[in-house]
């Protein structure tokens, strides 16, 4: 588990992103968003981030550190592009805070959190443990738009929110298990990130 944890999680993240956007990719390719440049650019950067995350995790598992370093710049470009394109979508889709549902408000906090964690991951790139911790926990902050698009129309809104939060919690709790296996404790960055997720949602629901 210790050796392959990040590769396994990155693969699940990529699979979940494909499922979440399967209507755009496979089942409803004629929808208007597929011809809207802002959504195309955003989707390209987002998928690039998840694909590179798998590649980078695989390089580490195989001990190919030179390739990992070479592809690091591409990952940083994908992350920056994801942040910029997401903020552009935020600005153009919603006209004012009061028009947003609570999960859209939450994403206004979580996307800057992702940006911060990517920066911290890059800053700590010579410290492998912190580097991957920041990058993966930051990526967990991106999950709402993916899980929120899962093709589960048969569920009620309440059941869908329960599903979404159960899956989201599983990713964080898997990191708890990884920490406990490796460190015999929960790293403060892990539990603080998990706590931040709930603080963000409480704020988003209340305001």
C-alpha cells in the first residue's frame, strides 16, 4: 500500500473524472458546452492535470525520477491552467454570490485552496513526502465538480449529496489510512485539509 498508494489513488481520480464528464466525452457530445471555448480549455487543462498525476505517480513507483522531474513543468502548467480557466468559468457562469448554489460557493474557496497546495507542493518539491501530500490533498479539493456530474439521475437530491460526500470522504479517509500505516499517526496537513473541507461547506451553506 505504501509504495502504490499514490498511483492507485491517481488512477481512481482519473477514472472518476472520466465518469463525471462522460456525457461531454461520450454520450452527449453535441451539447452546447462542447463547443464553448471556455469549457473546452478548462476541460483540457483539468484532464491534463489528472493524466499527468497518474504519469508522475507511475514514474515514482518505477523509480524513474528523471522523467518525473521533466514532466513536473507540464504538471505545473496544467495546474495553473486549471486554476485560471476555472476562475474564468466562475466569472462568466454566475452573476453574483447570491445566484450560486452552496456547492458553487464552496468551490470558490476550494479552487484557491488547490492553487495554494500546488504552490506548496512545488515549493517543497525537494521534500518528496510533503510534495506529494500537498499535491494529492489539493487535488481532493477539486472533486465536487466531478462527483456532482456523476450520471445518477435516479437518486433524489438528498441521496445524491450523500453519495457525493461519502465518496469524497473516502478519498480523505484513505489518506488517513496511509498516514497511519506509514507514520502511526495522522499527519497534521491531512487532518487540517479534511477539516478545511467541512469548514468551507459550513461557510458556504450559511452565507
